C-alpha cells in the first residue's frame, strides 16, 4: 500500500486536513505501507515557505511521520510538461482559445447538460478530450460507486495558454508517478476525481483506489470553521491539547472501533483502523467532548511527564509540586496557570470573591485558621487537614465557610487546587504572609 497526504500550503493545517493526514498515516502504519507527503504548491501567490512550515510543524506536533517527501508539486514541472506533450501528440488533448463566452454559447445551443466540446487550434489553453459516450465511474471504498456521464462533462482545461498545468492534471500525474495505490481525501474532492481518472485513462494507467472522507460539521450542522472554535492544529496546541488526545478524537470523527471504544491509544488505532468502517455521513466536531477526552489523557500522564509538558507549554520551571496538586482539576495544559499560577505569581484580584468570602465571618475564620497553622508542628497535608477540620468543628460551620476564605486569601479567587495541598506547597511562611495580607486588606 502506498498512500499520500497532499495539502495545499495556503494557510494553517485545519482539523479536517489533519484528520485526512491521520487516516492516511493509520492506513500506512496498519498495512506496513508507505506514506508520501506531497506539497501541492502550484498556487504560487498563496503557497509560501511560511505556510509550508506551518503544515510541517503541525505534522511534527501531531507525531505523524511520513516515509517520502515532502515533494513540491512545482518541482515536478518538467515531468508535467512531458506528459502534457504526450497527451497532445497522442490526440488525447488539444489547444483551444475558447473563453467563457464561447462555452456559454455552446451550452445554450446544445443544452445546459451537454458538456463543452471545443475545436482544436494552434494556440490557447490545453483541454483534455472527453468521450461523448459512456461514463466514468468513481469506485469509492466509503461512498460506493458514483457515475459521471461523459455527455455532461466539459472537456476540462488541464493547462493554461502559458503552458502551466492545472491542479487535476498535476495530481493525476503525481499520483501515477508516486505509485499511489489508495487516495484518501475529503469528499469535497469527489467532483475532481472523474477529471483525474480521465487523465489516467488517456495515459493508459491503472487508477488508484479512492476513499472520500465525510466533511466535518459543528454541532449546529454547518461545515466546521473558525466560528466553531479552534480550527487549526496550532490552535489546539495553543489551547493546551495533547497530540495523542487529538489523534484519538480525530480518529473517531467518522470512524469507530468495533467495540465502540472512546479512548483508544495510537498503538491500538494502528491495529484496528480500517477505511471500510468510515461512515459516509458528516461527522460532528464537539469541543466539549474533546476537552473531556483530553482531560482523561492529562490525568493518565505521570506527574513527571505532565510537569515536563507544562514547563514547555508555560516556559516556566519548578512546577512539579503545583502540577501534582492540580492535575485532577485540569482538562488541558492551558488550565494549569489559571488554576495554580497564583502559587508562583501571587494572589489574583477578584473583588467578587473577596466581598463574598472575606466578610466579618470569613475574617474570623481566617484568624482561627492562622492561630492553628502557626502552632502546627507537622506541616503535612494530613496534619493541615486535621487542623482545619478542628476549626470547622469549633466554629460549627460548613467546611466551605472556612476553606473558601483560606482559598481567597491564598489564591485571590474562589478556585484553586485542594486547599490542604495548596497550603503545604506554598509552605507555612508564605501561607501565613498571604493570610495576614488578606486580614489587613
């Protein structure tokens, strides 16, 4: 098996393209095949080096390696010209100067469902000859057969008048030369497939097997876009998602394991993946479900591994103790600093939290807490917990009437990691300093 991922470098790699890359990668790794990376950079204005690097960066972060490439489509221009000349010499293609007005006039004369047929000329764009009779059938592993009657197809332009080739011609030649056996791509390419098949037929070549993936939709049923939230791979990285969690989630967008599992390791995805089990229906991208899944992956990491990732993510060091007490409340790496950053940067300033929890009763509870912490010999989580539970009992209040004032004094807000663990990580001296500051405010 030889598959290819062939993005156009006209912007960031969005999640739909990333899923296509993942499915091709899974197929190649499952079958012991080869994954070719081709950069379809014929749009010279938008295909910048920066955009190419965005794609490569996204694939590196997703840990989707490839076996051949990256191959620039533009670098194969000489080969494209060679094949173009072959088709012209063989009578499979012809020069034609017909513009839109002539095409419209032809269809007005022959009917809207009649594909345009031009006359061979000395100059002009190059069109591929489409037979008048018969049909081209796209055999698709996901969608089944789709038939395109030749009578309805225009003779497609495969090269401009200046000789530069168009997408559908270049793709067909590139797939042929790379010995691609399976083309797995989005269903938005389905209408391109008969044109590519006609090029391959004119060359007397065996076509690859096609599989067109369903599009991704938001929960509103509309095509997934930036308005639904994070859209590019880099967006997800910046929002603190783990690559292994995103791989897991993307794999389930249109495909499911036989056991209907949700959490599937990449190793198991490679073992289980089959393109025949991909649904033809659009898949819904649910950011909340991804967050939940990512949280599961976060909590399965060891403290040391999670600390290493968070230190890379935040650019800060010495985070291990704070990570250990925060991990149960995190769903993404980006959750860590809002949750535990106060340990390093000092309390936040949340007036609403102060007003609610540092009133007269809250300050009275804080003074009781301070008295117990000062005299506590063992400043461990268990000892701190027992001391604070004694305060709760003494004041005959609910635990939050004691714990929330402490939390606001330490963190400046009403949310933090576990209060006993937070006191220990901050240490007795710093904890007392923050409590004194809150009492003096």
